[in-house]
C-alpha cells in the first residue's frame, strides 16, 4: 500500500453513521458560514472589490456545501448497504470536488473580508493558514509512520 493512501484507506474501510453525521454537520456548517457572509454583506455593503470578491466566493461556496451535506445525508439514510459506494473512487471524487468547490471559495471569501476590514489581518490569516497546513501535513506524516509501524509489528 502506498504511503499516501494508508490513512485514506483506513478511514474509508469502515465508515460509520456517526462519522457520516459529523461530515454532514461540517458540510452544513460551511453552508451556514457562506450564508452568514452573504447576510453580513447585505448589512454593511459598500462598493469595494474586496466585498465583491467576498460576495461572489460565498455565493459559489454555498451550493457546494449544501451538495456535500446532501451527499452525506443519502449515505446516512441508506445505511450500511450504501457504504461500499461511499468507499468507491467515483464517490470520493464527487466528495473531493465538493470540498474543493466549497472550501477554496470560502477561504478566499474570508480572506477578502479580512482584507476589507484591515489589510494586515489578511497577512495574519494567510500566515495562520500556512502554519495550519504545515501542522496538518506533519500530523498526517506522523500518523502514517505510526500506522506503518503498527502494521509491520502486527504482521
């Protein structure tokens, strides 16, 4: 098994209703944040490129998050008989595209709103985002090494 696939394979091997409910909640939370940003912009609107970008990106992200919530809702309602489909490559591609379509525009929307409020806050947001991604990759590497060590000890 390739190193990059080890964690994904273990996570996808045994989906559970509670895991799917957590993913559904995360998805609807992304939709909620997008909707809150749109409502906020309706209250504070001033002609600005930064606010336009926030609005456009929030409008793009919102349906993708709803799509993801709906996908997870189907798996929850259909139960264990649908888990083999959830593990399929096609399902994971749809889910990945949903996170891509919802996540990137939402990050851009937040960044542009921060820029509108105070341009330095965008710098801090970007630095925190880079730090978070660095920590996430380090954690994933650490977890992968741990799993590989346990598999070799168990064999």
